[in-house]
C-alpha cells in the first residue's frame, strides 16, 4: 500500500513523512556501514553521534538552558508516575493538579509512595477545564508540584507555563511538547512519552534540572535513579537505539520547519479549523473542553448519540480518516493533530464533518 491515510491516532501517532523516508533508506545500512541502526552497539562510534544529535536537537528546539540534563529512558510516561515520587517525594508532601485521566493516574501512583495532596481537580465537572494560575494554592514546603500540561483523553491544555512560588514544578508534557515554545527554566523536570510529537513509542524524554537531580536519595535502585542514568548519558543499560535515531531525525525535521514557534502557528491554525467546524454546526457537534482550555493537539467532541459517534468513526475510516474514535473511557470523537499531522488532513476531516452533519443532522 503506497497511499498513506490520515492518522488521527493519539499515539503512537503520525510521524513526519521525510523522517520515515530517511529511515527507510537507512534501514538496512545506516550511514553506509552495512548494518541497521537497530543492529549496532549503543557504545559504538556509529551510535555516539546519533544520541548526541538527539540530545542537542531537543536542547535547541526547546532552548534548554545550562543546568539541565536531557535523558532518554524507557517505560513510557507511565513509569515516570512512579519514578518521580520514588526519587523526590520522601516524607512529602507533593502537590498534584488533576485535570484529566493521566494526572489522576500519576496521583494514584504517587500515593503508593507517600503523601500526595490534590490542590486542584476538575474531575467533578468532567475534566473540561484547567485552573488559572491565581486559583492555585501550594502547600508550604511541598517537595514538588506536578501537573499535566495537555490531557490527551479529554483534550484540555494549559495555555501557560505553571509557576509555583519557587517550588519545584514537574510537568508531564507528553501530548504537547515541541508543539509550541515553553520556558524550560520555570520547571525542575519535564517528561514526555515520545510517541506523539518526538518520535516512536518506546522512548521517554526527561529534562531534569541539576538541583532536583541532586535530591535523588542514596541507594536508589539503579535503573530508577535519575542521577545514575544521567551519569551514564542515558546508557546505564542498552537504550532504544532505533527510537533515539528517529528522535534525532525528527529534531532535524523540526528545525527545517522553523522550530517550535513555527509549529505553534501551524498547530493553532489546524486546531482553529476543527473548532470552527464544531462551533458552527448548530449543536450537532459539541466540544468537550471549555473554550479557554481547548487543546491544540487533541480535539475532542461528541455527536447527539453514541450510535452516531460510532457511525461517524466507521464512515470516516472508510474514506481514509483513521483513529477518530474517542478513548474507551470517555467515548466520543477525538482528532489528534500533532506536529506532523498535515493541514490538508484537517481540511479533509472538516469537509467530512459537514457532509456527515448534513446527512444525519
């Protein structure tokens, strides 16, 4: 099959076509060495430039200042839900801001280690919004403040970089990292599963400040020890060489596109097309998130009935618009339009939405 469909999946998500083409060209012989990047040693002279390129690519894209380590881990963002409290919660407490399913999961894992305070939750109203900075009151002396900058399932996003009165801020940015500029200096740690905007599944990006890194307790389990992993340049054990290779390529592609500022402009335009289609449908389509908290990455909405939602997803898939069924926990429709997703695909979906509403409204 040569014709690629429009993949609206929340992750693993669509990758830039030039990246896939480059990877295909080098699949059997990386750099002409006669071996795939999946076959070479992670400690070889061939792989060293790859991981160095991926680290520098992330640093350049996000403007990571001095005093931060860029790490590539395994276990997904979900493992970070446990690693963070295991390394930094201690006798606690930590403050958690819960604006969706992933923040709720992170809170649950932290509670297995120590005291995790919920200082804000929008669960009672269906996870449709995020707090303003002024609404948040932090626990004096809290070990860290944790939040999820973009909730993939519900489609809500913080429109600002959260600050916490000088307290360490830890952010799960899995769904919107590299989609817009962020001020890394405001965070003690940022982490993200790669499979949305960074690369393929199987790699987790961690950007961690040296001050927080110094607080890792002694005698931590080695592969759960950020300081130990950093001391070995993410190669305390064998890393995902293929995934890191693709991250290097994605960072190069991102730079060619104009960087994260250019991505923000494109992503705002793409999301605007979809939200305009929802808002102008006379109620046939109803957005889940409050307008001021709408995600640029995951556009979530409902139709008048579950039957129509099922038909919508099935008929969309039949015409090459795949992955639109909402998460199993909430249903509805979800269009994930990360950096690599083309505007043409969004316009095709908008046309399909208009046609479907005309036939079924």
